[in-house]
């Protein structure tokens, strides 16, 4: 199957990136994998450049939109399929909204961001997709507020503490730190993190 509007699921993109990294590691086996304790997360001048490089979302297929630069506001549209359980869709929406917040803070110098997540319904049989207006989740938060919320799960001095950069050859992957990943990936963790963001002074708007 191949159709222009289809978005590769984020988990598959991460799997492909991991497989590429594993291949490089094997090729460099005599020298070993490069792991540097002082390796810094990748940095980008704009969120658009960050999105293009990470590859989880794309402006080309409508899964990423820069709604405004000042104040910074972005929209991410994770893929869902018709008929899926509401709780699965809700999990993807929460994860996308949190992705927009924390990836922006890790990889750019933005001090505040509004991350809006809406579903992109993909009909594989008909090879079509459309962005829906709900359910949706909007998070507006400052860097200080977001890091305070993340400190509920791990020790955080800066946004760089949320990822564990690894390099093999010319490839760098900034994977989430294990304790933060547990929050980011699970229903319970996402809900606790969102509650912590609100408690820290962030603004949440949930529609749907």
C-alpha cells in the first residue's frame, strides 16, 4: 500500500530509526558504540526544523502545523483509525500534545509553547485521511512550568535531562529518559504529567 497522505505511525518511525542505529552499531563493532556522557541533545533554530529532522510528524502531510511563531503555537495530528477505542485515541492525543511541549523545550530555545493535538483519521482501505477537530488537547506552558511538572518523575535541572542522547557513527538519537518515557507512554503517567503541568501553572484545554 502506498498513498501520499499516509503518516507513518510514530512508533514505527522510532523502530526504523532504532534499526538503522543498530545496523550502524554492528558495522562499527570493532570500535564499539559511541556513548558520551556529555553529549548534548540536538538543537534547532525553529520547531519546523526540529519536526523535519525527527520525522515523527510532517508539514507535508498535515500532521504538523506552525499556527503562530509569536507566541509559539503548534499543532500535531497523530494518526488514528476509524472504530478504534476512545481510550486509545485519547492516549495518542495526550502523547502528541506532550510531544509538542517537551520536544520543543528539549530541542529549541523556546521559553513558552502552546501545543495543540488533534486526530488525523486514516482510512487504510480507502487510502484517505482527514484531520478532525476533536477530540483535542491544548497545552500552554512555560519552560519552568513544564520542567517543574517533569520533576515529579525524575531529577530535572534542564530540559536536556529528559533525554538520553546516543550516537553511533553519524547518527544521534535523543531517546526519552526511561523514567520520563514511562510517564509519556502510559495512560497513568500522561494523566499525572498533565495534572502536574496544570498544578505548576500551565493551561490545559481538553475538547472531547
